[in-house]
C-alpha cells in the first residue's frame, strides 16, 4: 500500500473517530454548552377578551413603531393569527382600540403634525419573564431568543389616513372607509377593501391588495411594491413610476382606467398585458 493512500485512510479514520467522540459526548450533556447562536423559540399570546380605548390628539401623520433596544438578546416575531393594524372611520374622534394587556405599554408622542405611537416591547416582554439581565449589567448577551407574538391587534379610528406602520410583519388593513386620501407606508402587507378616496397612495415591500374600491387616482412606486394587485376597482388614473424593466401589469376587460407612466430613468419599462376580446388603447408620448 502506498504511503499517500495510508495517509488518506488515516485522515478519514481520524475524522470518523472525532465525530463519534463529539456525538457520544453530546448525548451525555444537558446541551447548554452547545446552544451557540441558535435561536430558542418562545411564544406569547396576547388575550383578546378585554379591549381599552386611547383618545388621540389631532395630527396629520401617525407613526406606529416598537420601542426596544437593538442590542437586546430577544427578537420578536409576529404570527398571522389576530395580528394587524386595522384602520376604520372615526365615529366621533380619533382613537386607538388595543388589547387591555397592552394598555400600560403603549405611549403616544406628538411632534408638530406627527403623532407617534410606541409599543414598549422590552417592558412588555418583562411582564412575561423575558428580561435581558446581561445587557443591564453591561455584559454581552448569550444566545439569541426568538419570541413569537400573536394577538397584537390595533384598531385606529380616524378620518385622516396618513399612516406609517413600522411594526415588522404586521398587516395594515383598511375597510369601508371614505376619505380624501389614503396614504399608507408599511413594512408588512397592506389590504385596502371597499374604500373611497380621491387619492390612494400605498407603499409596501411585501404585498399590496386593493379591491372593491374607487378613487380618482392611485399612485404606485413599483420599486417599492413587490407583489401587488388591483381588482374590481373604479380608478380614473393610475400613476406609476419605477426604474427597472421587469414591470408587468394585466388589464381585464372590465377595467377602464388611464395609466400615467413616469420612468425614473431611460431604461425603465412598463409592460402591459390586456385580457379580453376587444380593447381600445389611447396613448401619448410627451
């Protein structure tokens, strides 16, 4: 047998022996020393039995966000169950409706014409026993803990819809609302249904759905919406802009809308597909 063959066989046997040693040693431990940076999963269900109302001051823009420490070892995620920011018409005055369990962990702050609604997530997690003692002592936190939260349901009653929703992964839903304009920026999904406005201006990186609604104009920046649809709507003008070549829209035979395309650069393209037996196309290139 050649020397090189013996060396290769020796290396393979050494690796096998090392793997067996680690497996056997791991089976006799409590596994605490092998957590490393893996996420341990925990979950919190916010009760929905009791609700509380928070009256809001007058504002032009409202911002929803978490108040948390970026260096905390806890990462919060939201399940789809009973989570969402739901925007509805105000019957008397602007107000928030939130689960009673969140009452002491929601603060509001007004800066000129902007109202910021903050959820004190670190304090809320302490209520359930999640406290980052390592960070408080100024030491490095251990392995990351991922906490899944369900039941983060917030209802905003307002006549003025100009909302920035920074709550990660939380759906923003607007139903049966009639107003001058609907302006929404959200990090999660946006659903607009059965609404009437002069202008609809949504922006979502995840998913956008506009259904059964009417508007004089809808403004879309196609660079900022990755998965969007407009269905069964009466919209006079669709104002679209973008910077890429991969934009495709499909028009059905029931749609009657004017499309304004404002490319951000000379290479941008908007590709239109038409469904139906007949169609009339009017276009103007300035």
